[in-house]
């Protein structure tokens, strides 16, 4: 009996330590960007690069707003494995939001990923194991260029993508110039100007 | 550009109001308003990255273990020159430029505001190492935010760049809001 009690006590004590998450209750997250060139880059493994983006994990929030107006290029690059690269995007994992607004204007957007198990989002809204109300989304950009080299990679350009997610109405307005996508490797998933539900 | 970076270390800790910055700082005729009205309840650990190093330029960096942060945190920068923050090698590194950063699972119940209006460049770089974060013109939170608003406004800037070169478990944010 003592050993059982000890095990139970040890489990209870360890629970608060094992979890690490964020919670946004009645919170408004607003990212407003106006100006020149924005870039984020990482090299190595298990990396995340965000440029002109809102990235939320394990949280519960109200209205999420991402507003970017750039006269230059927005770019995010990653080299290695298990990378997540977001440019001018709203990305939610295991989260809840009342509504999402993502409005992007840029002269150009450029993402480059080299490695395996990578995700590259450009001007996109991505909900992964998440729930959101209305999604209002617009993208106006000159040239979009993305390169992915590796395996098990996913690329979203000007898209709204749901994976194991629930959502309200989706309003999408896309005005893009030339779109160039270069992908090499295996098990690639590419979505351009699309709404994808998985 | 990086050669311009003068080295100035600022550590300011008070019980009722807190402003914490450490590392290199580059002022070129800038007007900085780092208004941090913070109440800390619980333990505060200003050296949590003991094996690494961090730089915060023109920004606010609150970190703690099981720390409750109430009231508002405002970081306002106007008419600054280039703002550059660099960390080279090591572990648990941070390079923050014109950013508000909350780390180590803090509980925030106030609003977080980062307003940057400058024609200069914002640059944050971490070179090599592990568990690195580079923030430029960003609000980054690792913890719980229970109410209020997170507002990040970056206007009229030059280039905004965040780079992590080599290493593992890295994150680079530029002109973004990242809540994990």
C-alpha cells in the first residue's frame, strides 16, 4: 500500500512539471507590420522561423489579427530537418480563436526550405488540431517564390488549410502575381491558392 | 553594420517595476521608451540561461520560473538608428532587438505592447548553439497570457531580420507574434 501511495503521489507531483503550454483567455493578438523587408532564417534541426506572422500553440484566444503591408520582400528560410517556416501567415496548433484575420500586401514573398519533414507556409492560414470562428483572409503580392528540397515536406501558398480542425465561415481574397514553386524529394504536399480540409 | 554595435549592459531590477535588459545595445540618436509596469509574484530568475547568453536591444525581456506578471508592459521605440543584437555560440541563447519577450512559462495577465517606429534596421542573430531564439520587432511569449491584448506594431522600418545559424531547437522571429 505504501508503494502504491508513493507512486500515485509521485505522478501527481510530476504532472505540473511535465506540461508546458500557453493559454490565452479573452485575449486579442494583433500583429501590424508596415515598412520594408522582413526576413527570418534558421539552420539546424527542429527549427521555427516566422516572418510577418502570428504563430500560436496550445492557447485559447479571442480575435487574432495579422496585418502586413511591406514595400519589400518577406522571406523565411530553413536548412535542416523538422523545420517550420512561416511568412505572412497565421498558424495555430492545438489552439482556439474566436476569429482570424490575415491581410497581407507585399512586393514579394520568398520561402526556402532544405531538409526533411518540413512545413513552409506563405500568406496562409493553417489550423492544426484547432478551432476558430470566422476566417477573413486576403493576400496581395507581386512575386511568390518557394523552394523545397527534401522529403515529407508540405508547402502552402495563399491557402487556408485545416487539419483535424473546426471553423466558421471562410472569406478568401487572393491577388497574386507570378507564383514559382520548386519542389524535389518524396511525399510532398503542395497547395496553392486553395482551401484544404483534412 | 554590426561593427557599429556598441556594448552596453543594463540590468535594472525593482520589486514593483521591472525592466530587464542585458547584452549589447546600439543607440544612434534614438528615443527609447521602455515603460514596464510589472508586478512580480513568485520567484524571479534573471539568469535562467546560465550556460548561454542573451542580448536584448531596445526591448523588454521578462523571464521567470512560475512567475506571475500583472499590469501592462510597453516597449516603444521612435526614431532609432539601427538596432542590432547578437549572440555567438553557447546554449539557451537569446538575441532580441526591439522586442517584448516573456519566457519560462510566466503567467501574464496584463497587455503586451511593442510599438516600433524607426527608419533603421532591426537585426537579431544567434550564431551556433542550442535552444536559441532570435527576435526582431517581435512579441514572443512562452507561458500563459490570461487576459489583455498582445499588440505588435512595426512601422516605417528598414530591414527587419532574425537569424539563427546552426544549432538545434532554434526559433527566429521577425515582425511577428509567437506564443507557445
